[in-house]
């Protein structure tokens, strides 16, 4: 079948992206689902900084690649052996299609699935090579097993989680990446307890989801840090109790918490910010890093912070989530008013507006833009 998709053929840092247009919408051939795979009509796909990191080359991926990894859609067709979903089901798409059998999956950490990492890194799907071809018959790679900036996507059944059909697509689209990663960093990785203090550095979709996770976990105080005033204001609406610029934050945090926070979440992807987070937590405090710096960036911190002060630096990929457990429970929190993710919704754009959307994200003017990939948001 044919599908229109946003394809990146070469990385670019030429700004503005709305003028340089590094991503082009192309008509691709999409093979039908194989065993263990499903065809999804993509209803809404949110734009994430991880997409931008592929475009600018910070995250090295095989090209050409059909972009998009945070989305929601409706099952159109299932391949042989599919038992988790049926045609007509609404699903959130997940960017780590865990196999369920490797060492990390068996240890309850499916976000670190080795088979999924290998497939995602090669631009393939969990059950086989890419199913996308361009007009010349050349292979187009999948982004993180999803490639959701497209009218249709074939993904592994392990990449979808059923969701209730009454959840608006524009809301549900954020749960497969931003909420899983940000809230999961607080709830799963840090295991934050009620009454503990938390600070979040970087207020994009993931960082703001960490604020929501801290709110849902009963943290106090919750401090939000970002240089952009509008993002700080939004964090306060989402549950932060204080918000500061990076230059004012550490001193204010120490004063608020009598010496330092019990948890700091780094959602910038900056080794410098990771180091600052270690100074912002108290003795025995935790720093959880969810940002994705470029591979050549190096972290330098005082070694005595660990054994000498009992501090911990933890990595968190996809919020240490178990998606089939966590997405439903986070949606329950949304229904209860504890995770008002719709506050992060910046606006809806057409698939052909993808480069303008990239520029809005790179310019820090947008949090979560939703791409109306197949026209379902107009229905």
C-alpha cells in the first residue's frame, strides 16, 4: 500500500528549518504486516526533541529514515500470530518494542531490551527488516520501530498498547514517550515518596511530564528550572511549587530544602546540567538523567560526591517503564486530574508543516505539537 510519510535523507543544522526544509513528505510503499506485526492508521503524532536530535545529527541513525516515534492510532489490520490487539482498537505506540524474553525483559526492565535496541539502531522492526520503500525502490528506515509521521505504519505488536477509545487522540499521543519517560523517571527510576522534594531541570515535554509525575507522587516542594519564562509559568500550572531560571536555581533550592533537594531530574541532555543537578541535591540525594546528549559529550563531576556524600546518578531510558502497565495507570491519573497533559498541547499541524514544527520546537516556542497525519483529527 501507499502512505505519505515525513522522510529525512540527510542531517541538517541549517536554521530556520522552515526554510532549509531537511524533512520532505514523500509517498512510500509500505508492505503489509508480517507475523507478529500490525498495520496502524496513525491518528496523531507528537513532535519530540528526540526527533529533532535525529534531524540535527545528535542522534546518529541510518538514513533515509521515516521519522516520528510518539503517536496514537487505530489498528487497521493484524498479521499472523497477533493476539494482543484487534482491528478497530485504539493504541498508543511505544518506541521500545520489548521482546519479553531477553535478560533485561526477564528482569522487569523492558525499556532496556537488547533485541529492541538492535532493531531500533538498525532502522528495522523487531520482527524483520524495514517494510518501507521509496519511489525508486530504495529502503527507507523506521525510526524506533514506529515512523509515526505517516498516514499508516506497520509496527510490531510489542510496540502498541491498547487505550480506551474515549481518550482524545491529541492527549493520548503524548503518553508513549513524554509521559512514560518523564513521569517514569520520577515514579519508577527514582521511586520518589510522598513529601520528598524534587527539582526538574529542563521543561520540554519530558521535563514537564516529570513535574506531573512528582505532583502525582506527592512530592513537596517541586521546583522547575528553565531559562524560558513561558515554560516556567506552565510548570507552575502543572504542579510545580516554585520555578526559577538556571542562574537562580541552586541557591533557591538549597534555601527551600534546607540544603538540597532529595531528587533532581535532568531533562536537558547536557552534561553541564547533570553536574549542576549533583550540586542541587542534598547528601544522599538522587539525580536521574533522562536527557539524551550527543554521543561525544563527556560528564566531569567531583568523584567525592558519590562515596563521600552518598549521592546517586541514575540513568533512565523511557522512564524504566513497563508500557502495558504504566500507560493505563498514567491515563487513570489523567482522568483523575493528576496528569493534565493537555496543558502541554501547543497546537495541531498538517503533515506538510513538519519543518515549521521542527523550527518551533528548536526555537523553544513549542512544547508538544501534534501532527494530524491522516486527517483523523478532522473527523
